[in-house]
C-alpha cells in the first residue's frame, strides 16, 4: 500500500543552482508500521472514482484538453497516487499552487507539463527552470524575471490575466504592452493565455459572461504576438457553463475528487473520499446529563452516545458541534451527522481535538459496538453536506483532512 507521505515521495530534492538554496528536503519518515486494527481513523481514496470523474469531465469538455489541478496535495487526497493515476488515464498537464509542489510532482512525472498557478516568486526562477516548471506569469515584473532567467534559451510559461476577480493576473494595459513589444517576452515560450472565473459555481451570475467577454478580447489582442498560445478559462464550474467557456484547455480540481462545483444542482461526480472513525465507547446518559466540553448538549431522555476517534485535529471541524438543551426536540440542524450501523446519527455537543460524540439513541440497542467504524464523509454523508453544516464548503473539508488517518488507496477494486 502507499505510505501516508507518498504525496511527496522520495522527496529528496537536492538543489544547488545559482546559489539559491542548498539543502536536502525529505518528507518525514512516518508510516513505517500501521495496522488497521490500531487505526482510529481510516481515509480511503478511490482512485477509480477519480479516473471516472476525469472521464466525465473529458466527455463534458470534449474538444478541449482536460488538465488536472493537484494543488494542496491534490485537495488533501495525496498528490502522488492521484497524479500518477491521472497520468495513466492520459492526463498530460497539471497545475499546482507553488513551485515546491511542482518539484514534488516533477519527481513523480518527468514527462508532463506542470504549471504553477501562484506565479513566479522573486529569486526563484532558477528553481522553477531546474524542475521544468512553467509559471503562470501574473505581472510584467514576473515576465521580466522569467525572461531574464531564459537567457539565450527558451522557457515555457502561461500568461495569467485578471478578468474581474481581482486576485492574480495582468490587466488590459499589460496585454497591450506585451502585444506591442516582442522584446518583453523574448526567450519565453508562451504556451497558454489564461484567466480564472470568480463565480463559476453560479450559472446565472452575470459575472461569468463579463469575464468571458474580457477574456476573449484579451486573447484576440494577443493572438498575433503569440499565435501558438492556447487559451484556458474554466475550472470545474466553468466547464459546465458551456462550450464558450472551454477554449483549448480546462482546469478542473474539486470535481476530480468528487466535490460539487456548483450550487443548486445535482452533483454528477462520484465521491472519491471516504473517512471513517472508530467507535471507542458506547455509553448511556440519563435525562439532564451533559456530554462533551462546556456541557453544551444535554440529554432530554435516557440517551445512548457513541464516542468516535476523530476530531478537529483530523479536520472534522469544531463548527460541526451541536448544542442541545433538555427542552429541545432535536436541535441538531446545524451540527454534523455521521452514518453508523446503517443509520444517520447527529453529533452531540462539542467536537473535541481527537474525539467526537454522536447521539445513537434512535438506533436499535446493540446496533453500535465498540470497535465499529462510522462514516464521517463518504457515499452517505457527502463532503459538500459536511461543508455546508460546518459553514464552509467541500473544498475546505477536503483540504483540511488530517494526517493522522490511516490512508488506503483503492484501484481496480483492490488496495494499492
Ligand atoms: C484552484 C484553481 C482551479 C481549480 O478549481 P476547481 O474549482 O477546484 O475546479 C483552476 N484554476 C485556478 C486558477 C485555480 O486557482
């Protein structure tokens, strides 16, 4: 099976170029011995689901290349196993957030194109070039640094334009300068002209069409100077805004991992992550007794509680806590829910660092036993529901998944 740190495998990156850095980086050597019976939490990543979601996106964006966004350790799933599987499925272009992520990916996949979304950092050009990374250049200053690094050679890059999000990217004046002045990009192989949508999760938001129009104009203005450059605008949500948004290459992230890229519409993607926590104890609480820190939950009638081995240190957010007073008839709407022994049960009281308590009073006696596993996220409890209940979204739940879980990767129906 994959060790837990396989996201950054063999991460012995020795780098000594242009005096920028001299150190050997090595991922911590944990996971030398783990045992399912000894695991409090289990995180299962279904690589077949990731592959199927990649296929769904390819069909939806047919005609465009489907790249994969694997930043933040592939949204928490583990960049190594995920990127390798996607490459096996034919994915040849990857996006990461920074160059250290890019270097880890490069060590795994020597052949693919890797773009760095956060652009070029001052003084880091040698590192990018040394690992074959293409920055998404977001200012004329970055363009100038990359050009200087190219020297007499050629270095690949994307040109990133802002079309309304006001996050990263150059503006129309910068585009005009680049179009007019070839010397600015001498030595840079501009492979991609890109922008990013701010509201792609809402199909009806007028921002989408405004950004599309600005992007088209930018692209036309740059076409003569960079005839070879391809265009890219859509993330997961953008792909579902229609063909106009696809251009040459699309950049999905969350949908690959089974998260929903939209609001108010059924999610066509297969969940790729299951998180389970072990039942440490089952206990009875009499009427009026409280449970957990702060005593914010109280039993209204004799209650049965199951204590699970996961908490906010594992990314099961404290915002999923649920208060209850003895008078409440429920009072669980805002707390988390888990799937346990075939039933859905609500969180009781505050989520603590390493444990959470669930109210299993509604389950048949004996249905839940010490040692059982309860589903926190998975086929019954979607990552998007957990996000909603925690006052956030599925993206943050995935990227917050902790390191303590025993990780299992499934492929071809079996464990890898
Ligand atoms: C994160 C990111 C993506 C992927 O977005 P999803 O909504 O996860 O599909 C694409 N492009 C850029 C610029 C990003 O930052």
